[in-house]
């Protein structure tokens, strides 16, 4: 797994803001209550989801100005749909479908949370 550390979790109106250190960078990501519910439904842990957002294998363009980050785990992939509120990345929802359904082959990045 690529290196990042959760340094603080802050309650917010729509969910929780995760404060992360990645190397010498400080990053905040809002995980909505809906996304947290979906993580529980799919038995995804926060590390898998944050790893997908920070170190995706590909990022596609979604609807309404959103982005879709993919990272494979065996025969499935974490599919994390996010958008920005100002400069804050906001995870809207997440799920764990089969790789063959959505994965395009990797290496394409319509966006990157971590430059």
C-alpha cells in the first residue's frame, strides 16, 4: 500500500473530514455519510477507499462534474465517485463491482487529488 497517514478526523455537516499526511503534503477529504454507509454495505475499510482516492489506477469523468477513481483488489475494484467543493475533494459514493465491468485498463487520469 502507498504511504499516507490519517492525522485527524473531524465531524462535518455532511460526513467526516479526514486530514491526511502524504509525504510532506497535507490533504483533507470529506467522506459523506452516504459514502460511509456504502463502505459499510460493501465491507470496504477506510484505508482501501483513501488509497483509491490518493493512488488510483485510473480516474474517469463522471456525470455532473464528478470523477470516478478506480483501484483493483483481486477480481473487484473500488469505484469511488467524488467531486470538489471549492478545493475540498468530497467522496459522494463508493462501491465494489467486478473489475471486468468498469476497469478500462489503467493509466488514464481525468483528475488527481494527489498531484
